[in-house]
């Protein structure tokens, strides 16, 4: 299965949830005396997958085997991980699914799990149980990943109140290469968790923005990457009363002319945004031409500040607010804080720079 991304043909993979589903099926057959080195499963999305299985064994009535996560051509930190399932048949109708070594647990109540529960999402749980119900009355299931705790340090799990390991994820069972779906879901999940604790939120483009927000006392942020529009829209849907958007000039200059995805592949409009606001403020052509030949937003802003054109940057800030309110409505309470790496700060709550 392939996807075309930016003109490239890339191979799809399958999720940790699909690995757990496949290993569950392998364990069931193992209890019946059949060792399968490959099983066919049907994902939630209806796609049929052939997944290889390894490490078959039976101990004290427990069957164990594992599948290896294959992320295809996606840059996924869990690619190549071993996802184990240990399964024992029950005489009643219960299916009890838990996480073992390397599977994270919720450290507080969230919309996705209660404190102490294993971070095995709803869809993987459903697909594991579906496989079991087809062959057995009931079962105890333990999902584990020996490298999970180490790999989890490279994920956003701690932001989602999950500690101690990875999550068993997947809504479709398929990993699409360079897909925005997983990252957007992580952003939305974190927004939902933050909404439980208050009605104000700080959104940052990346780690540097979050560090800046904490240093300036703005509060802990949610990292939204390039997904400005989707994040702001979801913040409004969740009912946040006030949103502070914090970012470097290189990102926010794009928002100021209505670009709500700031990825360079989609909208590299930095110089165009400065040219627009300089022209709007009737700045001499020589200045506009000089700016148009610059290569970075940082360079432009430093030049403008050093030459007394701060008001152009403030107009750009107001333009970003105008574009956001045009998207979300005049009642949307948005504050924007923009900075440069050298230390210039522009805040829509001020009428000057600091």
C-alpha cells in the first residue's frame, strides 16, 4: 500500500495497535496447537494486512508471541519495535486487556484514560477483543514492549499525562507516511487535557517557543507545529476563553497574511508578508526592495527595528489578529506574542515593543 506525498511514492506501514491485534491472533492459534509465522488481520479501516510473528512460546497456559512495528516510509520512532502479546484463555465471558513492561500508564485522569490505566487506546482494544471473541469465550491479555520506556522519551506521551512507556495507538491500523493525522490527534488530545484544568491556553510552534513562553511567565504551552488553523479552530470548539499564540517572526509573519499552515512546503511567504506590510504603511520603495532581497525573517525584523520601523511589525501583529478573527469570529479572544532570537518581543497587548 502506497501514498503519494509531495510527488513521492511512499510505502504505508501499520500501527502498534495492528501489531497487538496480529500477535493476539497468533497467541490464540498457539493455544490451539498451531504455530503461525504470519497472520492476516483486518484493520478498523477495512484494510487487510499480512503480519509476520516471532517468539512463539507457551508457559503455564500463557501463549506469547510478538510482531515488529513497520512504519513504512514514515519517520516514526516506534518503527522496528517488538510488540508482544501474552494471552491466557478464560472460562467466563470477560476479556481483560492490560499493559506490561514498556507500555505507558496515565498518571492522571484524561479523556483517553483514567489514572493508572494502561495507555492502550480504544480502537486497538476493540480490535484485540474482536479477534478474541471470534475464537474464545474470554481471555486475559497482556501487551508489552521491552524497549517501550526508552522509546517513549522520544514521543509526546509525557505531555499527554502518560509515563513509563509507549502508547498502543491507531484509529485505522495503518501508518500513512508523512501523515499529519497522528500529530494533529496528539495536539487535539493535549488541548482536551488542558481544557480540563482551565479556559486559557498558550499555543507554541515548537520547543523554543514553549521555552520562551515559560521564561516570560505566559505559562506552559501546547506545541502545535505548523497547524495554526486546526489548533485555533479546535481551541474554539473546546470553549477556551482566551488563547495566546506565541511564535518566532518566521512563523507569525505568515499568519499575518492568512497562512494557517506554516510549513515551508505549503506556504513560504515570509518576504511577501513583509513587503505587503511595508507597502501598506507607505514605506519607500528602496526599503521595500532591500527587504525583498533578504533571506530570513529574523534578518528583516532586526533591520526594521534598528531603523525605526517597529510600527510596521506591530501592524503585522494586528494583521495576524485580524486574519484569525476573520477565520474564527470577532468574539474569539486571541493574544499574539512574537519574538526574535536576538531578544526583540512584540505583544498584541502592548502598544510598543520591549
